[in-house]
């Protein structure tokens, strides 16, 4: 392909042999007609490779005329050399041009990161994804120093919602000249934990046997403490590390149907119409809270106060330190099934098809949210939005201040038995065997967790993180799903008795552990807790 020749000021092509004078405009463009500089491109190449001779084209003898041609080229002025090169390029084949590029381009490449001030270099690197940042660390020694920057990895951890473990507060020497970033350590640890959940080998779970053949009705898990409540009238406190039952909380005269836990404080509600406050370390019953006239079916703990909802259609607000009943909220005309409390407002759902918003201090109902056409079984409340799930198959999103229904989420075919809300993402589990992911701000269903690997029976419990959704079912399985794509990842638990009576009643998960309460109502599966561990040991 013929390139255009350089033109002079009058637009006419210059002949290859035409010499430009210093005063011409074209001469000013290309530079003055001075002898060529003493530093050549060959000097630059040799300086880069050090004392070693640069690579020559093998198996080719230099033509006899080459040295004469080179001496002629050296005698020309700068503009004349440029014109000669222009004509030479036009006469080259593509393979020869490619060779020239391979020789020339590396000489003009610059490590711009190393040339920048450290603050600017780190700012540039902050735009890289963590995977690319790890690759950049392998480029050279200086890039590795930059890629270990603690503040850089702290931002990457914050983007992923990762908190730095306390034992990594001190930076340690990786090798001479390199300080290992504890934030990077935390990021890599979390990445490997996520991979363990997703595809790591499932280690045999710890099996915690208790409650005989009774149903585990409620489950709490915090730190390394597990508390299970049962219709055998007791609660058991377990170590998630050793699997040992460290306390059995005895005192209720009816089945335990609700519980809450904070640190070493456990609160339980029973069919005996009482709440009890327990010390999980000693097993002591600190307070017995009397007042309800029927089963205490639900409760929610905030700070030192707990709100309980009962089949007697009332709610009560208690001080768990003194055991005193502070307020009684009356207004529902059927059993209260679910309650949420944020320290300011109480929200309750009942079998009278309504959701109520309360000011507990004045014991007044500020809103009665009407719209459901059947019993309300589940609630979520973030201080601004209320989400209610009902036997009428719908989920409704309400504004807590105005009491207006913002969205009615349709798609499930049966009872929404459990939900979890984080920011604007809602995950709902239903008796129709499906799980749905919603955006409560738009009312849009983002994903339906179904397909060939979906649950075969009612969803009993669920929990989700920034990456995964964990669901349990009456079919005896616990499944892991990808939150963003809705894709099935794998079964974490699959009971042999699943489908013939084996049930996973409840699940609770932390970052590294999954606790499952399993059993059956027909004797096909022994009542027990399974503890699966996904932690990693990074040294």
C-alpha cells in the first residue's frame, strides 16, 4: 500500500533527493538541516540491554552494498533521512514493517506507574479489580510494594463488606523490604472462604444430638454459641467449636416456640404463656416474665428491651434487665404471628389480616396497614420500609411514616413463610417451594430460584449474604444459590430421609459456619443439629 509523499509548502510532492533549506516552512516542521545527533537509536538499544550484544537476524549474510548504503544515509541531513525512511517504508512488505515495530516499540515503552508520585500511582491502581491488582504485584519489585499498600486493600475490603479481623491489626514483614498488608490478608481469606462455600470439599459436619425426637422450633447462632429451642419445653446451649452441649435451660412448662439471643443473654417464649430471660453461661433463669394469657409466638430483641407477640392478640414491651413489663399494645383481634422492633417503633403482623405500627411509649397504634386478604405470617422492617408476607400469596411493601402500600409483590403461589431484607434487596421463601429475590424500591422480581435443582417441597428457612442465598426445605435439603444470578450452586445438606419424612426445620449461618436443625415428625430422621464449617487456615 503506497503512502502519501510529504508535500512542500505549495502542496507539491517533494522528490526524494530534494534538499530543504533552513528557512523553508517545511524545514521548520522537520527540524533544521544540522548534522545528525551523536546518540543513535542503536545506542539506546544497547544501553537497555547492557553489555550484551543485541539480537541479529540469524542465517542472513549482510549484502556487500549495505555499508556503503549506511554511510550514504549517515551523510544526509535530518529531513533527508526522514524522506528516505518514508520511501523505504512504502517499499517494505507487512512482515518487514511488523519486524520494525517489534524492534522499535519496546524502546519507547515507559513504566508510567513508577514515574508517578506514590499517591498518584496508588490512585491509578485503586481502579483495578482485586484480581488484576494481584497480577500487577507480579510485574516488578516496585509494583509489588505498591500493591501491598494497606489503605488500598482496605478500600477493596470495604467494597466487599469485609471487616478486618482483630488479630491482623499489626502488619508483619513478608520479606526484606515488603510489609504484608493485613487488609489484603483479610481479603484473600474471605475470597477463599467464599470458594469453600461455593465449591470446596464438604467436610463431615459436627452432629449435635439433643431434644430426643422432638421438634426444634427455634434456632439462634452468634459467635461460637448456638441455642436451640424445642417443643420438649427446653432450650439447649451448644458450642459451635466443640459441638458440646454446655447448658440445658430447664424451667418452661410448655413447648418453646420463640427465642432471641444477644451475647450471653437468651430470651425464650413458650406455650406456658411466659417469657424467660436466661444466662447462657451459667444456665440460670434470670427472670420469668408474666402477663400474656396465651402462647408467646414471636419476639424481637433490641438493646435491653424485647417485644413479645402472643396468641392472646396483644404485644408487650419488656425490660430484660429488670424483668418489668413496660407497655402493653392492644388492638389486634386475632393472634399476633410476627413482630419487629427497632428501638423506636413496633411493627406487628397478625391472623386478623392486618399489620400495625405502634408507638410503644404512648401505647398507641399509629397505622393499621390493610390490604392482605389472609393471615400475615412474616415481617421485615428497616426503619423506613415494612415488608409483610401473607397466606394470601402476596408480599406488600409499606411506608412506615405514611402507612401507604408502595408495592404489592406478586408471583408466589402459597404462604410466604420467611423473608430477609438487606438494604433494598428482599429474599422471600414460600410454601410453593420457590425462593424469590426482589428490589423493594422498584417492586421488581430480580430472580426466582427454581429450575431442575429447586426445592421439591415448602421452603422452611433462608438467609442471604452479599454473594449467596442459603435455603432449607421440607424436602430435607439445604441449597446454596448465587444471589446476583439466581443460579443454583450446590446442595450443602441432603438428608437420606429427604422425601420420606426428613426435614430441615431451621438454618442459621455465619461467615464461616452453617447450623441446620433437622429431624422428622414420623421418626425417619433423628432430631439433631448439623454444623458445617467453611473456614480456612491462612498462615
